[in-house]
């Protein structure tokens, strides 16, 4: 079983996500024909997965400037 990809965490990463620890989708850099192939997979413990999801959805809902180069998780 994989460990949690959250920096400093030593727990088992039982949750699989396409969101990086920074809350962005990260391309695999390979030619991909589907969402499953296009983005890297990360493993998280339940605590850090829930924390990451809260952070992402708070950022999506906020009125802050969203003119960066990252693909929003809701764009797919």
C-alpha cells in the first residue's frame, strides 16, 4: 500500500486523487487520450484528503482572481 503524498505524513494513503498536494491537477506529460491517462494519481490518508478537498472548494467558491495557469478541478 502507498503512503500519503502529503508532505511529512507517514500514514497509509488509502484515498486516490488526481489533485496534487497543492490542490491542482498535474499532467503526466505524456500523450493521453482520456482524463485517466492525462493526470497523475496521488494517494492521501483520509485526514489529508478531506483537508485538500476543503481547500480546493474554498478556493473555487472564493471571489479571488483566478487568472492562473492551473486547470480548475471543475473544468474537467
